[in-house]
């Protein structure tokens, strides 16, 4: 497995760009809690909004592995931007390409890839979070389409997106098999954006409610077939979880670098605190965990790129990388001492941004459920 070596140059190029163009905005977007048009342009200049969109629809057609490296490097300098970027690509462009009709692909993917027309992922509802199958939003069949009513919450980029894919129940029969998915557009009558969330971390990424009040859409907006929505969204999350893993690794890497640098710079009794074994043990554990999480990420992305089922390992990737991010951002603050507890250093931002990784795109508890179910299936020979 030569992942690391093969992608070294690519990673270095992405890193340099992120350090020069995205890092300078990280403090401001976090402090002021806004989605930055300047950062949007910086990403657009590289074509990264279309990272995994095939070239025929205006994208770069990168592999999942290359895309994950971009997510990691963006998150290393700005967790907020990493989240917006990951949600648009993994949860927006991917499902339209994978499950949309050819007409939907031709309509939505070129603007998404070529100018970063953001696509949101409308799954979660006030009464359907971890239990995504508990979707209450409804799409009643009409003569030539659907009448949609319901509410979605915790939607990344809700206020700044141009399109969204959503789930809604089209049948009361068959539990999750009665859920369908649709692509909708901003400006449609009956589609409005609700309360803006002020968050603990990733504050430069936009999060708000979406409301559907007698939203009329034609049959054209259905993605795939009726009843396939839940499965489509679960498959999409199998990919999305790789990118949240990548985001966690980026934050963990940033925390490790900052901690190591400050351990060398901070003196006690005239000596750098890096000379203390207690500090070295923390740095060693951080570095080891980052390395292991990155290897899982590489393997998961490789499996996806080569058409293998990756439900279990995606959940492992997200779970492990999120917990590594928790450990590393926590220890970075510990090594910096009270300096790390202030805005003087970005350690506290890394710590706040990290928390999203343990909740968004399925909590750590959901990941454990997914992993355990897959392990039991494998042991039963299913
Ligand atoms: N791939 C393919 N099919 C899948 C699948 C997958 N990964 N996962 C489930 N399915 C299929 C099953 O095979 C099953 O199909 P059959 O009935 O035909 O056999 C069907 O879907 C139902 O599966 P389950 O019985 O496993 O469904 P469940 O109701 O028990 O749910 C769950 C399982 C794993 C807990 C799921 O509800 C889940 O993942 N919940 C978390 C939701 C989530 O991650 N939300 C994040 C929202 S997005 C976000 O946060 C982004 C952001 O903006 C920050």
C-alpha cells in the first residue's frame, strides 16, 4: 500500500494552497460566524467544488482518496470550511451523480462544479435524527407531481445553498421503504429557510432549518424511484463519513503540530517542556493515532474507489478519526496550558470544531451500531 508516498506531492500542493488562501480567513469566519464569499472563490478557483463530479459534468473527476486529502488539508487550516466543503461534495454532488436522472445531472452538476452552487442534504428532522427512518416530512402524490410538507433541521449550508436534496415520505407502508428523495431549488414557492443556528464550533459553516409548506414539485424532481430515498441517503452517508473522518484527521494533525511547536517553545526552569516525558507521551500518542486514522481513511477511500462495499469501514473511519480528533485537540490544549484555553492560539477552535465530527453524519453511537451490525452479519456469513 503506497498511498502515502504516491499522494505526497498532491497533498503538499493542496496544503500550500490551503495555508496561503484559506488559513488567513479561519479566525474571522469562526469569530463572526459567517460563510465567506472570499473562501468560496478560493475553492472555486481550484475547481474543488466539483472534486468528485465527473469531467463530463464540469467536475475534476478526482478519486475519493484525492478528495479526502483535500478535505483533510482544508480542515487542517479551517474546520468550518472543511465541513461546508465536505457536505457539498459528499452529500450534495455525489448523490445527484449516483442516483439522479441524466437530466438532473445535466442541470445541477455543472453549476455545482463550475461555480460552487452549493447543494444541501436535507435528511435530519426534529423527530428524526439518529433514527433517520423516522422521517415525518411528506410528499403527497398529485396529478403531475408532489405536494411536500415538513421541516428539516441542522442542515449545513441551508441559507447559502442553491439546491437541496431532501427525503420525504411518499407512503406509509413499508417503513423506510416508504421514503423517497427529491432535488429542490431555492426560490421554489413553499420552500423557505428557518432559524439560523449559532454553534459551538464550525461557526463559519452555515446551519439552519428548512421548511416545506405546500411545496409543489413535478415528477421530474424525484431522484431515482419512489421508496428508494432512505437507501440512497444511507449509501451517500457511507461516502460522507469518509470525509468527516478526513475532517477529524485534519483537525488532529493541526492540533499535533501546534502542540509540538509550543512544547518546544514553552520553557519551564529554562528548558522546553518537550523535554518532559509526560509531554512526550502525549505527543507520541497523538502522532500514532493520527497515523492510524489516516491509514484507515486511505483504505476506506481506496475500497470506495474500487467499487467495494465500505459501510463498515466508513463508519470505523469516521468513528476512529473523530475520537482521535477529540484526543488530539484536548491534549493540544493540555500541552499549551492556559494559553490553549484562550483565543491566543487556535487550539480552542480546533477543540470546538472537532465536536461536529462526533455528531454530524451520524453520531459515534450510530457508527458503533453500524459497525456492530456489519460484524454480526459477517460472522453469520450473510
Ligand atoms: N447501504 C445500503 N443500504 C443500506 C445501508 C447502507 N449503508 N444502510 C441501511 N441500508 C438499507 C438496509 O439494507 C435495509 O434495507 P432492506 O429493508 O431492504 O433490508 C434498509 O436500508 C433499512 O436499514 P436498517 O434496518 O439498518 O435501518 P434503521 O432504521 O435500523 O437505521 C441507522 C439504521 C444506521 C441507525 C440509520 O438510521 C442511520 O445511519 N442514522 C444516522 C443518520 C445520520 O447519519 N444522519 C446524519 C445527517 S447528515 C449530517 O449530519 C450532515 C451535516 O450537515 C452535518
